[in-house]
């Protein structure tokens, strides 16, 4: 039933060649498997809950192209909509009806968003929102949390979670001191630290940006009252609250973490799911703030391919699919079965572990926990995670190649997929 030895000769050849062609052989660092050891597999195609490598091996996928594939890969309705859109051309660089449609869907769904600007990636969305926070408040400093990732813009590359953490770079060369001198950091779930930063920097802080549910330091949920406390503190100090929902938007709930937890930020960034597997990001929020964005206002931000018709089409179709009744109940049920199952197996096989899930996002740390922040997460046995990851991969289960990444399910994952995954996990954990 479970294949225990896989041949990955072709993957190895292609990846070896890639290393001569591209830095580290990849287009984005975590893909190189540096933190788990071993070689990455090279993909041939994806469909539903599955991926196939170029040696023909099939895997159950819990990465979902890092979040977008919440309907499962290459959903037939998304593909059909794309075929139709493709006939009309690949890029307009001019207004299209599709932008209105997706904008209305996003505004209807996400409580904080009254107006939205589309961009091409989560990084770009976070860069845009940063400039806007500063322009609106006429203040330069921002507070971010240790282990939270907001894309690779200079200002955010301080204690920036997974990609950076995984590679053991506390920061990145090439980032000028001036770019991060306005970045203040606090531990996640620690309101007192945030309070202290506001006291020490009175009238200087533009806002607080965070992943409302952390995924880039592994999966970390907000403690009761944390998001509410940030909402109060930012109000009190005339600062903006920004939820980076690039990962959590349309995943934690249709309206994102802000719907799930009932806390409405001033601004929100989106990405991943809203592109349905094509490159899209977005930022949006209060009308008075968004009205400052060019050309309505003076805050410059632009993009040749922004609002791209293919990307808008994939996003619209993906959100339509998510609106089907029962979708989020199903995602919750299968993901809970997976996360609970993994914890139970770890316990029975004698491994210290903790973790959890909300909706279609989950995590497992090899530490007894509890994990409330990045410091706690770092106590994990990353060598053990590396062996676990490799064991799972060799038996046909594709997990994110880092202890400090969240896992993702989709509504293409079946109960049987989850059961097979747990059976493999039992095998692998028994021999870790
Ligand atoms: C993925 C991610 C980003 C960056 O998005 P890209 O599309 O990779 O640039 C920003 N913030 C969060 C929370 C993310 O998960």
C-alpha cells in the first residue's frame, strides 16, 4: 500500500544542473531543502491533492504551492476559466471588468477592506502597505513580530521567519541600516512588549503589522485577547493595525483571520489564495486611507502586470469555488483529523511534539511546547524534523521542507488521503 523506496534519479540530475544556472538551483530559497537535508524533488505536474515528480512518483501534497492551492491543484473550473480568458489575451495594462469583479469579491469578503489595490505578489502588497502606513500617519517607525514574514522588502528583513530563519541569517547583507532602523520588533503574543515599545516611541509609530495567525515560524495561533489588545493599543496611540493575511486570507475563513477572530484591522494585505495559483497580491482597507494611493492620492505605487486578466480570472474562480456551502467545515474537519492524528502518533511513538490547526492551516513542532512565539518554536528538534520530512517524502508525502513552515490542506484532500498520511507518519515516527 505504501511505497517505501522511491527512485529520484531524474530529479537529482535536473537539480544538479540547476545549481549551475540559478543561485542554489532554485527561484526561492526554501525550495532547496537546505534545512531538512537531502535533495528536493523536481515537479512535473500537479492535480488535486497530488503532485508528480519527473521520475513519475506520486505524492500527497501539504504545501499547496505555499498556500494558493486551497481548491486543490489545477481545479478543472479554474483551468477552464483560464482557457477562456487566455483567448482574449494575456495582459492588458489597462482597466478590465475582471478587476472590478475580484475587487468586489474581496471587499465583500474581508471586513476591513473598503477599497483594494492589486499587485503581483505578497511582497509587493506589504511594500505598498508600508509606504501607505507611513504616509497616512506621517510617522516612520513600525512594529513587527519576531518570526513573522512580510515579504523580502528591506524594512521587514528583521527577525523575518522561515526563509531567513531556516538559513540561519538573522538579517540579510545588502539591507542598509537605515532601512531597518525604523523597524521595532516584539515577541508574538506579548502585548506588554508592544505596550513598552509604544511608550518608548510616543507619536513615532506608524503602525503594527503582523500575521494574525503565524505561518512563517511554523503554525502559531494568537492567544486569546492578543489581537484585541493590539487593536486597542493602536487606537490609543493613533497608529494603524495591519493584518498581513497573505497566507491566512480566504484560508482561516473566507474573510480571513479578521473574520474568524472578529478583530478588524485598518489595512490588510492579501496574496496566495486570491491569485488561485497565478501571481497576485493585494492591499486594502479603510477608504480614507486607501484614497491616498496614486492616482487618487499622492502615495505612489504602480505595476505593469498588476490586475493581470489571467491572474484576476484564476482568483475570481477560486473565490467562487470557496463560496460553496460546507467548504470551510470540510477543511476544518479533515485538517483537524490530520493535526490531531499527527500529535497522537507522536505521543504513542514517544516524541515530544505540539501543534495544531485552524481551518486549512496546520503545524507540528518537535518540542513539548506550548509554542506561543518564535523563541518557543526555536526549541524544536530540527534535526528530527529533517529525518521526519525525509521519511515522509520517501513514502509519498510532501510536507513543507522546514520545521518553521505551516502546512496546508485543500478541499481536494480526501479522508482517505489523510488516513494514508497518518499511516505513513506512524511508520516514519516509529523509526525516527
Ligand atoms: C508568502 C507571504 C508573503 C510574501 O508573499 P510572496 O507572494 O511570496 O511575495 C508575505 N506575507 C506573508 C504572511 C506570507 O505568508
